[in-house]
C-alpha cells in the first residue's frame, strides 16, 4: 500500500509544479514605434499604474504618482486617482508619420506609445507643446 502512495505523491508534485509557469524576463525593450496598429493595441490594452511623468518646458519637471491608474479598453481611456475618475473619454488611433497616436475625444491631448520596457513599463509621450513622458507599469 505504501508503494502506491509514493508514485501518486510524485505524480501530484510533478503535475502541480508543471502547472506553474516561470515568466522569463525580457532583456530588451519592445519598440512600439513603426509597429502595425494591431501590435501597438495588443501591448497597450489593459490597466496600468501611473508611476511618473517627466517633461515640461525645461524637460526636467518630474512628478511621482501614488494611486493613479489608467485603463485602455474598447477605445476608451479611464484615468483614476484614489478611485475617483479624472478622465473618462473615447480615443481613436491615428497614424502620424511612422507611428500611431491615441487622440482623445474632446481634449487637445494625445498619447504616443513609445515602448514597453523589460519590467513591463509602458512609456508614452504626449505631443503637445511642452511634451511629457509618462511611465506606467502593468497592473493586471
């Protein structure tokens, strides 16, 4: 009877450990510039935690964020701060030069996705006069 337990235990261990997948860390950035729209959309879709912005007239104004989240789903952007909605509007994709930008309905702002960094950070830039770069980390 004990000899039957060991193979079953071994089988259980093999099956449970094989169901866990180790996510191999990427070593390089994924550039979103010049990519087809479906590739850009695939990488941008989802919920992101806003970590920081840098830019402005001097290019060095840095702001850190604690509880801001931005979701891109179904051509809609929802930006929350402390669970309060700051922005909830539709966006559309438009190709400008070689890259795609997100144009927001009713706002002069737009985002251009630049890249995904190895730690799953999305880097966006806005293309208005004093340009800011946004760093977001995947939240889901």
